[in-house]
């Protein structure tokens, strides 16, 4: 920090102390608000219209800000001091830390560098309370990109980082003079690399999870070496010792397993735990209604990297073909009637005095396909084909696939005559042909998703029949569920198959690179061609059922971030646990524990970037909720305003938690007012409930093709062009994220 900055900092701190002292004295006579309002009114009256001006504000919650101000937010240079001792000094934009600045923690830790939209983002230096430092690139509070970290014990690492962990190429130097240069993954040595001990011995080869695994060579300084296939399991290890010309003959005393013991002395320092990040700090102007027309932003400024939240969002949009409330933007008689129809004082969505009750338990969805059903033979054909595709012998699948595996021409027909053939069994269905699309890719995907082939076949082809959902979706596709609810099968149009094959390479790489992706998992793409008089083709895709759980799913929401047509037409009394509710039915804010919320924000951004790049749209976030505390008469029991100890303990003891699966969380109830029935997010009530959550992104195969472009052009005549369903994928992605980051927040 420069001398000038240091002088400014000291002056501001002195001013803050004086102001707090004045505030304390005034509290005993006039009260806090009187002094604060008088100071603010006096300072704001000095402002010049259209330009930032200097203010000094004692905020209602006791925090303090001094610096440049414009409208309702800091703009330019400014300093913010929190009651807990955290301080930010630097640049602001629209009330968020954006630009260059310095953040300090009460522990003595500091960060000095670039910020963006409240996040540590860009180039900067973090110094921990123990003196450890990191200098390099950041993204959304994480070390991300190239950077160098010096650890408290004297170790250091220089290389690539990914979301706070070493990943990519890098060098780690231990204080005992040993060092490693090579590949990393998830903070561990993984891939090809070289480890050199302080005594000059060296291992050069492949690593997995921090240990030699696979082909590698161990060298001694005298020139002798040992080549082998390495494994921590002695039974899997084998190799050969080669002495150098100057060394004595090979000795049998040396044990290759001793290398693993030597590595135990060279541990990687763990990532540091920062108690709270700048983006997680509450800023007082986002919690006070300083202006009736001010938009309500997330309390801690969470959002996408590089994305500005719009002042207003056009929510009049139809994302399906229903006729519920299909009004144009201007208010008309039909608008009013629709609002009156939806507003009901007996509905807890509108009446905060009514307790929330569980919906009635719905029957297992779908009709079992038994003999005599119109699609019985199609089900038999599908099951026969899956057995053939998954059960036939195949070489071991590698996750490193060649480009040829993704070729659209990579598809194989198999004929299934009723009497059987050399490769197919006899069967009781009609003769048909079976097509596998890119079978090597889907075999690799099933391996990547840890799907056991035998379990997969039993779920789809076992003794249990499939269930057909009662009605097709708006696209005309039919859906089938396996008996164990593990997998869902959807029929597809030829155009959808082409879209998926086109994006298959990108999809494979995305789900491989992002283990916690929320994008739905696909396991197979097939086609049945009936060879009888009907001569029809049925293409279908097999995907995971996001809401399959040992917990009862009490509420299901399909969320897109639009309002026109996005409401159910059933009264509350007729909605059961199987109903899929929409955006305007949503009466909760979802609160995730802070580490999971950071992961959620990060992953939503990555998934939307992928979908935007692939030019797809019309996807949605499917959310399932299980309420934990329920009375005997079905009322949902609220919890306190803060997370309970049981809630926190669940995080520590429940082993099956993964982003989007089995996630302990809390939901806060919201209420819609009659005049704001089309407001996407209702007013928060402070009433919270402990839940288990499930969520993921579905319906990702709608291409923004010529049909959608024509639809956009046609509907633009009637509606705001930015609000209709068929919009450019970039605009759709932004609108989707804007909404999702409003209904999900950090639980603090």
C-alpha cells in the first residue's frame, strides 16, 4: 500500500472513531436514527446531480461507510467497516466491490487486488493470519488460473489452480528440499510427473491420488534405475532393476514399496479455511428500503461472474403451450380476471396467516405397461435391445475417447427376428431392428457416472414392467419410468437426435470435466424400427431420474425464470406430491449452506455457459423438496431464523450429499400480494423450514433453429421481443441465471 493510501486509511479510521463516539453520545439523547438521518440528509444535499459525491454514513445496522456515493449506492472510491472488524478500502460500482481494493479480516488476514461484483476476481495477493501468501489469479473467491502460494511451514507451490485446488501443471517444493513437477488434479498429484527427493533419488512416471500408479521409473544418483508397473498393492507391482556401469551388481535388498513410505513424509499442505469471503458480507444498503423503486438484490451480492443484474426483468413469457393467463404486456380485463382467479385467501401462497400443510400423497405416476397395452411390444423391443447393447462383450472402456467415437455415422443396426439369430435370442414380440447411436461414447458415460452394467440392465430389463406417464409432453414425446424409478426413457424426434449427436462431444467433455455438473445425465441413445406393416421408427433416450430418493418428495418445481403461462391451473386442494409446479407457484426462497452455495453458483454458471455455447434453450431447473419436520395432522413445522444444530450436524454425518442430491437446506416462505401475482419472487416472511433438496437442469436439447427464430419474429409483433419463449440462447441463459440467483441464496 502506498504512503498516500496509508494516510487516507488512517484518516478514515480516525474519522470513523470520532463518528462512532458522536453516535454513542447522541444515542443517549436523541436516538440512533435521528443522528444518522441528519448526517445523511446533510451530506446528500451537498451532492451534484449526475456525479458521485462524498458521503459519510453511519448505517442502521451499525456499519460505517465513507467515500463516493451516487444514487442509492457507493460509486467510485470508498471504505466500508463492518461491526465485526472486517474492512474494505477500494473501488465500488453500483454498491458492489468492483475494481482494485483491499479487504482485511479481524484475524489479520488481508487480500489486495482485483474484485468483481463483490467477489475476489482477477489478480491479487492473499496473506493469511499465519503469514502464508498466495499471489496470482482468482475467480469467484477461488484461486483459479496461475498462481504461487507460500505455505506457513515453508513449502511452496507454483502452477495452475482450479477452484482453490492445484489442478494442471505445477511445481511443489517441500522445506526438506524434495520437489515435484508435473500434473495435478483436485489438489493431489495425479497424471504424469517427476518427484525428486532431497538425496537426489527420483521417480518419473504416472501418479494417481498422490502415489505412483502405473508405468514409472525410479532413478538413483549413481545412474542405476528401476523400471516397473507401480502399485501400492505389492501383488499388483512388478518391475526390473538395472544397475549402472559404475555401481555394484543389482541387489535384491531394495524394496520398491519403500518409495511409498518415503512419500509419507512429504505431505501436501491443505487449503486454508477462510471464515467468510467479501462477497458473503452483508452490505447495509441491500437490507434497507432506501428507495421504494429500488430493486431488491441478493443480500450478499451473489451472482454470475461478469453478469450485471438488470433493474427490471421482463417476465411476460410463455414457455409452454398452455393457455393459462396468455395476456400481452399491457393490462387488460383478461389480466385482471386471471389475477382474481389466482388470488385466494384460502391459499397459503397468498395468506401468511395460514400454516403450510403437506400436499396429499399422490399415486406412483404412470400406467404399468402390461400385455394388451398398445405399447407392450415396443417395451419388449426396447428391453431386448438394451440387453443386447449392454450385455454383449466389449473391450475395457477408456474414458479417453477418440474423435471417431463421436462421429454421427457411428451407429449400428441389429436385426431381431422372432425366431432368434446368431447374436439375438428368440422372442415373443414382432420382428424389429435395433439401432445404437455412438455406443462407445455411452458406454464411457455409464462408466463415468459409475453405473454398474448389471444393475442398469436389471432396472430397465428386469421382471418389472415400465410405466408410461399419462400424457405426452408439449413436444409430443412420451415418457416411461423403470419400476425402481431410477431411469426415465423419453421418445425423441429426429431433429432432437441430431441436436444431441451434434453436441455429444461437448456434453461428454463437460460432464467429465465438471464432476458436480447439474446437467441431466444421459445413459443411452437408441432407435427401434418395426419391420411389420406399420414400418415406424421410435427413437428414445435413457436418462437419470433426478427426483428418485428414499425421501418422499413433497414439492416439485420446474423453474425457467418466466411468468406467462408458468402457473398451474389446479386449486391448492387438488395438488398432490406428484404435481410439477411452475415459477408462479413457487412460494419459497432456497437457502444453501455457504460452501454449497458457492459451489452451486459456480456450477450454474459453468453449465449455462456450456448450454449457451451449444445454442440450446428452453431448459429448466427441476427442484424437489422433502420437508423434515411435520406434525401428525400434516402441518409443516417451522424452524428458527438461524440453522439449527441438527441441521448443521446433518452436514457432518450424512455421507450421500452431493451438489443437487440429498442436500440438507432450509427454505424461507414467501407470500404473493394480490397486486403482484405475476411477480416471480414473493415477499420473504422470515418463516423457515428444514428440508432435503434435489435439483438439476433438464430439457437441454431444444435447439434455437429456424423454427424458433420464426417463432421469435412472429411473437415479437405481440409481445416484448426480450420476453417471449423463443429467444436467443445467450439471452435465455442470462434470464435463467438472473432468476435462479434470486430464488437461491446463502444460509447465514
